[in-house]
């Protein structure tokens, strides 16, 4: 089977964290592991924050390192694709300090179609301008919505089509988040390895762009609980990467956020930052077993640089080692598209 290793490349959604510790260093770590095992990475770069940093006098150097890293990774055959968190629109700095982001724009799906189309166009052009000087045939072909907030998806799909983006890779079948401020609900996703969409990301269509979903699986509730508890007690974020997962202005009770986590218990993504190797292997095998008639099936792993810890690196290495032994092929969105 094929494996796409995707990683969301960004600081925290409220603007906390710094690019060096939450992006550049952990990505270096991941890229080193990938090169040891001949694996390719697909980096979903959140272009709005990088260009906001680029435009600021005092923080520009952080963005410069990010851009160099994306160019270098592309030269080595890794893929870079588009990830957007619209709260970064109009981001500004005062004496090097980021001013509060616009949390009304947290969900790209809540924006109107003109704004969506413009953001996607700007992000795609930004990536192509960055990567083409080092990889002449580079194309931005894939998209993942920030915080998985792609629903309702009609207008976003239209905006992606207008911008010649051929793949969305946001849907994580079975996953859901009930908070009003950043909801998504993929519980009705089709049981397919990929499908085409033209109005609703969960509705297979004859024409349109591809939905290439993030691989998910059911695991035992106790097993999942064990993984969460183990991570809470034994794991630390990447060195120097500190930030907050909360949405500014949204007060969610601790009880509600705990219940939210429990409602997803037993259902996991193929997440290379948070899952131990044995779970990653199980989730990948379950995915393969779901599609016995497709020997060429592709599993899409996800991860985040900002929570890719020393521990994640150890587990990711074991997973890579297993994948190589199984003769699974690492691929990227650009390569996948050429075959479909
Ligand atoms: Zn993100």
C-alpha cells in the first residue's frame, strides 16, 4: 500500500508559540527521520501566518528560516501544500508582539465565497512563488482546512476548483468536534479510500475535486484512554514550543472540553505526533483491510510540528521502520495526483 505522511506546519491558532521551536526544529527532526528511511513528507504550510511574519520588521527572520526550510525540503523531493487558518488575515505586530488575531474568522467555512476564493488564491500563489524557483514543476494541488473546519463545504469546494486545487485532504472519517466555534462532523463520511466531491465533502460525486481523507480507525476505548493518559503523564512538547490551544474569546468549560474528548474516545486519526508506533501500525493495517480489492490503497497520516515531541520521534521512527519492512511505498499529494 501507499502512505502519505502529512504534517501541519504552523504555530498555535491563537498566535502563541514561535516559529523556530514549534515549526523549524521539529520539522528538521521529522525530515531527518524521513531521509533515514527514504520516506517523503507532505508539509501543509499555513501560509497566512508565514506571510504575516514576513511582513513584520522584527519577526521577519523567523519566517525567512521557515521559507528556507520549505525550499530545501522541496529540493529533496518532499511536498509542500496549502493549509489555511483565516484568523491570520490582517494579522499585525506592535514592536514585534503579535496583536490579537481575528477569532471571528476561525472557521474558513464561515467566510463568504469571495473571501474563501481570494484566500486560497493568495495562499496557492504564495507557495508557488516560493517553491518554483527551486523546483520548476512544483504545483500546489492539495488543501487542508485549518482546524478541519471545512463544513458546510459547498463554496470552499467551488473556490478550490476555481484555483485548480485538485485534492482536499481535510476529512477524517468518523471524527467530530461539537464546539460551536470550531465544529466539524465527519461521522457520515463514506467508507471509501477516496472519492470525488462537487458540493459536500461527505457526498461522493461523479465529477469535481478529490477528497483524499485522513486515515482513521476505531481502536479499543481502554487502549485509547491508555494512550491519552500515558501522553499526559510522560510527554513534553518540543523543546521551547509553548502555546495555547484555546480560541480567544471563546469560553468553553473544562467539563465541556473533557466531554468533547470523551465523545471521540475509541476513534483515532493516524496521527504521527500523538500515537505510539503499535497504534500507528494497527490503524494503518485496519485501513488496508477495509479496502481488500485495492492493493494500491493510500493511507494518509497526519501530524503537527508543534506537538511533535522527542517521544513522537521515537515512535515515528519505529513506524517508519515497520513500513519499510512491509514494503509500503511513501508517496506525496503531487505524486498521488499524477496516478489518478
Ligand atoms: Zn492547522
